[in-house]
């Protein structure tokens, strides 16, 4: 058998890669080879392997001397495709997201070659990817290498990978233990229970059949598909779409965080529908359509879509309130999400959405795809990727922290040095962040460990993390940049809040103040609604005051629940973005809390200007905003609203509810009354929200009638009169 040779300085090293690949191929597993040394040496060895003629789909990522390669930024384009040989040149930057994406494209029997600097010095290497982490005025070379230090230790300890170093002895992949050894699987065994020839595993076949039942069976029985990456979940959506169009369905719609996220669905369907036309999220076949709709586009549609089946791919990356709206509107719907992946976390999705499904559609079904499509189970490379990117990080088990209360919690700040030396602590912490946020990705782990302005705070109970917050230190920008930032001529990396207050809100002096921005805050699901999140913010506030910082703030996708949470902790709204985020369907919202007298006056002025502008725009750019979110925002900003009723206003209100005076004639008084009573807890939320939609957002009478379940304008006017009467003082 041929043995590949590697030339080292002054000697030849026989590389027994063929027997390793042959053994892995028999099990349909993948192989990881790490080449560590100088870039020239590592690239030379990789080129020898790359030139092997038996590779069917080889890909080189990163710099390559005078040869074809792709940048790490293009890695997402390989999702859903199959590669048998990958060279990943980490000298060009270790892009953790690209590493994860490409690892999912490597098929069984394939080889992944990772080129890295000498392991002893890799953590100190000026990684080009540090540019994404450097926050002004920090330079890329000043960014720490804690993530790489942790990765180096994983590589050193993992005996299921092969490590070849330029200046030391090679360590070849060792035989796995029998506990994880999977026997070779024949094609006949793999084909068992597969009813559709387009499917690769019985799991995928079962998923396709389940999707067909949603479309053809009883209404209001949604399906939830979950799977780790590489299980053929998105392809199953594509196969089912093709079969349903072939069987007579005329219109299927799919939504996902982005069109790129749904690319596999379209490519799979296209491969099965001969003669179809597919372009930019719209597939047409014999007059029947599979079409992509962005989440924010679906929100703007009134009522139920005319599609016969709605598919929601990567549902974990879409906020639960938006998913709930889709569930209410669509009688036939499938939710699909990656459980350990790169588009969100199915675990958080399952926890948050399960109760909603049970309430609205109690006969919903779930299906988990376990069998990998491109490799066999117990694949050692998949296990390494999961640990390297912490894709399998889980928060502490619920039973371990039962009966935890604020009194049982200790408040701590953790440095990156502590986190990489305590894997269980890091797992607790990152697992909680992944669970809580719908858009966590591997880069967030590196950002947490190496971001030069990152600060990590936690509440611990019985030695385990039960709540955590990730914050960024911002501001203190020199005066010489003040005008350029204000006028939009300059934007420095990072510093979201001070630059937004300057450029968007019109306060150039804001860039000189310093504060902490809460990027993420998460509380263990079993302990939510117990005040731990507010307590954590309070502890962080104490620290910030001791450090003489000027403010605390945050920016997030606004929902009425989240806005109310921040309001309870004394934060005030200072900005709402004028467009919805396409992936979440939410408006971005910025909140602030002043920590000293110097910042107080600025915060009040910013808040006043926000409130006046927000009220003016409610019938314009915010016409589609959820009325309940507007209600919460107005309650938080109520001190800025002029709400006094004079005698004439009272006369208008009383005559409106008791006579035939026109609504338009009495509108100023009605508006004033509404703004006065929006903070009154004794008034029905339904009444206030209905009045907000009509009076502040300018809803048509027909829209008001539809929203209130009425038949026409006459009944809508009567409803409005009764509502005004009910809130009159």
C-alpha cells in the first residue's frame, strides 16, 4: 500500500495516512489531520496531499501559493454540498464559523487538513481574524488568544486526530474505544425503511413522510423537525416540496432567517423537478410554485397566506413571537431547526415554543433526525468540532439548582483566563447564552474569550451558573472625532451606543461618555420570572458606579416583554430603528440608564427627543408596529409626554361619547386622553391597544373593525366611543 511522505527539515517522515483513511472509510467516518509549523512547511505538505488524484471534490480555504482557493468568508456557500477533502489554512485566520460550516460539508471517508502555526506559539500568533474582534482604539495585534489557547489544548489531548509537527514527532490517530465504535453499515442496511429513493437515510425518509402528512392530513397539526447539522433536514424539506408539487399542490412558501439559509431546500427540489425554473427564492414548475418569503415580509401580510403549506427552516433563529403569529395564521405548517448548529439553537427553540404549540395546536408532532447523511454516527471529527466550537454546551441541569432564589446566589465577574481553565464553568455559561439567544454562533464564543472590551458577569448557585450577562465597555472616544462621527463621516469599530446617540439621535457630545452595553443577558429557564435577571443588572450597576462609568445600556430586538423587563430595572428607551430586521421581524430598540449627574441631563434630553419623534412617526414608519409594544414604550417614556386635559378637551370627550360629533373633530382630545391613561393599570390592555392602533397609528375603520371582530365602520365607531367612555376620568 502506498504511504505518503512528508519532507521535514533534513529528513523524510512517512505519513501513514492511507491506512487511517481506509479504516475511516470502512466506518464512513471523517479524518482530521493537523499540520503544525511554519506556513511554508505546512502548505507544502498539504499541497502533496491535495495533488492526490482520487479526491472528487477538494477545497482549499485561505491563502494558497499561486493556486485556486476560497476565502473563509465564502464557506457558507458550501452548506448542503459534499466535499471529500478540505485544507483549512488557519494562517489566513481561524474563522470559527467557516470551520464549523465546512466541517458539516465533509463527507464520510473524507479528510480535513488544518494548517496551524507551531502549537506552542499559536495563541500568540497575530491571527488575521482578530480584525473582527479589535474595537477602537485596539489594534488586531493587541487582541488576546484565549480561544486559540483552549483549542490548542483540545488538539493536544485528542487522540482521535492526527497531529504532525514540523519540529517534533508525529502523533497518529489512535484506534477509538469500542464504546463509540460503529460497525460498517452496508448500503442495503442503510436503505431499510426508505420509501423515497431521493432520501439517504430512514430518518430522512420518515421526515419526508411526516411533512407530506402535514400537507395532506388533518389541519392544525404542525410538525417540528429537529436535527444536528448534517442530518439532511433541509434536504427533506426540499424532497417533500418536490413531491407535493408533483402531487398537485399549487403553492408552498418557505421562510428562514435569510434566503441563503433556504438554499439547500431549493437546490434539492430543483434536482427532482425536471424542467423547473428557479431564481432568487422562487421555483416554478408546471405553474406550481415554491417561494421564499422573509420573516419581516410575512409579518406585513394580513391574515392567512394563500399557500397550501408553510415551511419554516432554521426556526430557532426566528423569535418565538413571530413563530407564534405564523402558527396562528397557517393551518398547515412545518418548523425545522438545527439543534447543534450554526443558525441558532434548537434547544432554546424547543423550550420556548413547546408551550405555545401545546396551547394553540395540542396535536402537534415532533420528529428528531439522528442519522447523519454524509457520515456515520459516532464520527470522531464531529465530536472534535462540537467541543472546539462548544456546539454541545448545555447549562446546568434543572434538578441541580432546584429551589434557587436570589438569596442563594453569589455575584462574580470572570476573566477569560479563568474560563479557559474551567471547562465545566465555560460550558455552563456559554450553554446558557446559547439557550437564551436565537442567533448565537461559534464566533460569539471567540468574542466572549478574546474581545478586548468584553466583560462577563454571572450569578452562581451551588457553584453553578444560573444567570449570566456579556457586556461591552464603550465610549470615551477622543474629542477630535466627535464632529466626524456626528455627521456620519467616520465610524469607529465597536461603540454602538455612543455612536448611535451621536449620529442617529443628534448628540455629538455622547461619544465622550463611557459606559457598559449589555450584549446578552440570560437566566436559566427553570429560574425565570424570579427576579434573577433584574438582580444581576443591579449587581452590575453597583460595579459600574464604583468605576465612575456614566451609563448602562443595551440594544435588542424589541418585544413588549423585553421592553417591560428593561423598564422594570429603570432603563428608558432612547431609540427604535425605523425598519424591522429581516430575520427576526423585530424593530431594534436601545435603552439607557444614567449613573451620574453629568450624564443625567443628556439622557433626559435624548429621551425627550426620542419620545416626541416616536409619537410623530407612529402613523408613518411605525404604522405596522405591534400596539402592545407601543403601549409599553409609552409607559416607559411617559414622563416626557404632555398629557394635561383642559376644559375644552373634556367637553370634546364628553360630547363625542354621548352624541354624533365626528371622531376627527374630537381627535386631539381623544389622543391627549389616551396618552394620559396609557400608564393606568386599571385600564384594559385590549382597550388601550385598540385605541393606540386607531388614534396614534391611524388605523382605517375597516382595519379596526376586523381587529375587534366587528362587521363594519358603524360598529367600529361605536366601539371607539365605548372605549373612550371607559377611560374617561
